[in-house]
C-alpha cells in the first residue's frame, strides 16, 4: 500500500498499454523520479480504490499515458484518475496533468489544450529515455526561471474582467483552440467568424474558454473583455479599464480615455502583452479604429465574415455528429451512444441547440435521448411565423420554455426572460430589475411579486439557468447580472405574439425610463448611466406605438445621448439622436413640434464638430422650417432655433448671417418675454460673442463697440434677474473680463475677474474646475495690470485681496433680495464672511 509520502508522478494508464507504462515507470525511477505505479505498489488483495485516492492526493503530477484505449468510454479508472487530478486545479495554475501521447488518438476537451510530450513513432524502449529527457528539459527551464528570480505564474492577471470559470464540458473545439493559441502566439489580431454568418456556433464560448484557460500571468500582463456590439460599448469598456490603470491620467472625456488606453495597450512589453477580446462586433468598421496595435494580442468574435486588412479570419463551423454526440453523452451522463447520435442529427450541429437539449435532459432524469428527440420532432413540425432564427434552436428553446413554465415560480421566470430579451444581452443587473419590481405600472405580476421576494427570485433565476436560457450570478460592479445569448434573445422575441411583444417591449422601455437620471451631466449619475446606456442601445431598434411608451423611449435615447456626449463619445451620441429623429418621424406625424425638437437636439450635437457642420445646418434649417409653419412669429421656441443656427454661422465665420439670425431671436424674446428675461440676456450675450469674433477677424472698431454694448447689457440684465451672487453672473463677468483683456484694458478685466472669483468663493465653489480656471486667469490679469503683489499673495493662499469683493457682492445681493423678499433669497451660507442672509 502507499507509504503516505509525496511522490513526483502518478502513472495513469490502461491495462492495454501496460508494457509501455512499465517502460516509462522504470525509466523515471532510474532517472531519480518517484512514482505511484499500481502494478508495483499494490500487493495481492490490496485495496485499489484506497491506493488511487492516496496516490492522487500525494503525487505532484499525473502522467497520462494517452492512447485510443486510454480514452475509451469503458475505461472508467483512467477517466476517474485524470478527472480527479483536473479538479485539484481546474484553472491549471500549477500544471498537474502531463499528457504523454504514445499513438494517434483524439483528446477529450479537458486535455486538448494541455501541452503534450509526444512519443509517437518510437519503440517502447526508446519511449522511456525520451520521456525522461522531456521532463528534465522542462525541469531545467523551471530552474533557469527560478534562478533568474522568475516563476511560471499561472494565476489570473491583476487586470482581468472575464466572467466565469473553465467549462469542464467544453467540447469539440480542441483543434480550433490549438489553432487560436498559435495565432495569438504569432501576433496580430484574430477574428473568430461564423461560417455563413450563423449565430450559436460558439464564437464567444471559444474566445471566453481561451481566456479562462490561457489568460494567466505567465503569458499576459492583463486580459480585458470588451462588448463590441456598439462603439459606446467599446468606449465604456476601455474607460472602465482606464479607471484601474495607474499609468492612465483619467479625464472627464471617456473617448479620450479610451484612446489613451488603446495606445497604452500596444506599448506594453512584448514579453508580457495584453490580451484584448472584442466580443460580437457587428462589422469590421465598428472595431477597426479601436484595436490596439503593437504588442497587444487581440481576438474579435463576429457573425460578420469580412475582416480583411483588420484581422486574420478564423471561420468557425458547426459541430459534426461525433462532436455533438460526445457533448450530449458527457452533459447528460446516461443513455446510449446510438440514441445520442440520433438526437445529434436532429440538432444540426448547433452547439447552442445541443446545450439546451443537454440541459433539458439533465433536469428530466426520467427521459432518455429517444423521448426528447420524439418531443423535438413534434416541436420542429410546428409552423413558426416569420422565423429569422434556426428552427432547431426555436424547437429546443420551446421545449425549455415548456419545462420552465412547470417549475416553481416558472411564470415569473418566463416573464423575466421576456423583458430581458428586449434589453442588452451582455447583462441585465438584477438590482435594476428589482429597483422597479414594486412599480406595477412597469412590471406586472408575476415578475413584480417574484422579484420583490428573495426566495421566489432565486427560484425563478434557477429555473432559467437550469435550462440554459440565461446565465445568472456573473458579477458586475453593481452585483449579479443575468446574461442571455444573443440568439436566445432573438428566439425569445420571435416566439412572442405581436401583443405579447408589445407588452414586454414597453415594460423594458418604462423600466429604463424610470431609472434614467435627468441630470446626466452630473458625474454623480454617471455610474448608473453607464449601466443603462447598453439597454438604450438595445431598445433603439424597436418602435413603440404613439403615446407614453414612444415618449419614454425618446427620453431614454436623448438622455443616453447627453450622457455619451458629456463623456466625450460624440459618435455614440449622434447615433442615438439620429434614431430619436427617426422615432419622432414615425410617432409624431400629427405633432411636428416634437419632430422639430428632435431635429434641434441632433443639430446641436452635430455642430460640435467641423466635419458635420453642413449636416448641422441642414438639420437646423429643417427644424426652423417646421417651426415657422406651425408657430406664431413671436414663439420663443422659434428663437431658440434661430439662436442656435446663428451660433453655427458664427463658428463658420459667417458673421453677418450670424448677426441676422441672432437679432431675429433677440427680437422674438424681447417681445414674448420682455427685456428682463434670461432668454433675452442670453441673446445679447450671443451677439456680444459674435461681435467679439468678428472684431478679432476684421479689427473694425464698430464691431468692438457692438461687442461692449451687448456684453455689458447682458451682464446688467442678468444681475437684475439673479442678483449679484449667482453662477450666471459669474459667467457674464468672465465674458466681460475676456472682452476687456482682448481690448488691452487689463485693469478693467482684472476687476471683473476678481468679482467672478469672489462670487465663486462666496458660493463655496473653491474646488470647482471653473473656479480654479477663474483664479488662474485673475493671477495673470493682476500681473499684467501692474498688481503683481496681489497675484503673489493669492498664489500663496492669502485671499485677503478678494475678501472686499466678496463683502461688496454680498451686500449688493442683500439689497436685491430686500426688493422682493418673498421671491428672492440670499442662497447658501458664505464660507468667506459667514453670512447666511
């Protein structure tokens, strides 16, 4: 019996290969290696099961003598031995299994990716020496690494976001896994594409399994998974990584952060590159500009088949019958090979269909392959209307749906599935679902009550995962998520009647509408916005009917666009706003004003980039035409479009046209709202800005005079409206300071900027970026106007020269409040003077 001592190797073999195994064992012993080898260890009458358990626990590694017989189904001992060693370390952090191949054979999926010692073609006596030589070479390599202070570190890298664990049932892709590994080692980008653009063949599964098996610290500096269905998804994934990388100076602009991370990834040492996986790219264009170059290793998965000049393509075909059969037998762990093969033919080689069939049979222990196949034949005979997905997947999905419906809280589970089918397949935060569970106008029963009950929710999620309809429990920064295969989402939607589809689509829209923040430009709302934008992207392809649901979706699209724009993702914002316009055209045929508003929102973003100025102008003019047809000439809404169009012409240096349009807007607001109004003050400020730029271009003193007239008048009106202690007054004073500095009057500019800083400090805004900018500008203006001593004091932290300005402003503001105390107030307490009123 074993002596309870640790040994180097456990020799796992089948009795058919006893001669070779004995040669290998003798050679190892002669070379100084210790072994567990049952022909020599177990005496007559010995307890083989006890010996196996002890030896497997104590052996440092298992040597698997691999042959066709070794992997045969009936060889239960060899199967148990290698599985026992595998589960001691499923991540292969410290390689415990050493496959030694002695003849041609097909490796099961668990051993397929492992590095082998190839002894094929050698006679038995030669095999022993070759094995020892290979092991000694590996040992010398390890010794060299350790001598140099290095180790073969198989842990996951510090920077890692791939969900899940290695799948012990991963089947039928050993060749593809090896091919992918060689491509990654060779460098460049590899695109895993589906033959004939088919979904459900395992593109994402292969990429994920590669990362889980090979993505360790010995190979990669980091492994990062990027949902690549949309550009905003790519940018957000990069931006999330930027937050974690100490070398990246993360900015407010998420697009700039993404660019910085992309470039940084390509600059990492080639000895320890990063692996970046772009999952489900719709085409090459979406990811082309975001693929890191240089040392980075890249995988792209896509249904799109043309990645020429972007990535080396690796087409992935469906499974053959043998592979599907093998998967079913391993997944179900019962039944005959003949029955499994018959079912495999019905499944037509789609791994997703096989996964669902296997899950169903695991949950129905009293069913065999033949019974499930008969049920599947009935489902395949059903006529599905307007089917755009493989009928095989529809049939296996239908079988799963029937089974889930019979489970505890099955109705709630199916309702959750239906609503998630209209949201992002990359993950629905469970907490987002629960956040609206109590609101019956969004989520009707049964999901509403189930999500409000922890036990019921758990049962519903368990039912969905048991039948391979969704994955549950994969962690996001916000907690557990529900993840759905894209093809499952398509099937779930296709199976619904038109009325059912409307119900769950509208529920999804209202859920995201209720959760979407209003102040999306507030950084405090950004984490929630980032979780909601993928759902806005998923919902944008749907068109609800007129009424509250269309309005709600339009709100979601606009708020998501505003968030993306605030984070610097201009293209993502424009894409959503264009969809908002299209939605308005479909929904508001009898309400042209809504369409005009959508056009104005789109044009406002288009004018931010010079390359889209022509489109912005055409969009503004279209909105203006609609408003001129339906509104009275004095409607302030008309003034908004005129003013925005005027600002665009200012950017294009069409100053005369800019003045013409802005003067029209000014006159409308003057008539409609009066001279003491915010809109009128803004119009005057805009005119001042136009004449500022025009004067700089022309040098004409008339333009300078107009600039002063409008800018000062705007500031005067704003003070009358807001008092002197208000952020809008700060903005007007900043405009005045810039104007006077441009004209060379540094003393007057310094005076106005000092007042702006005083307001900032009185409102306790010292740490605000705008306050810091105002202080920096004041330091410059004081120095330029001969007041360097004031600049030096302020720069050293002495604000005594600002205090008199604060006192003056607060006194003037109190006088303003006193004129109408019922409708005006002092505002927040002053940290400078301590005043509260």
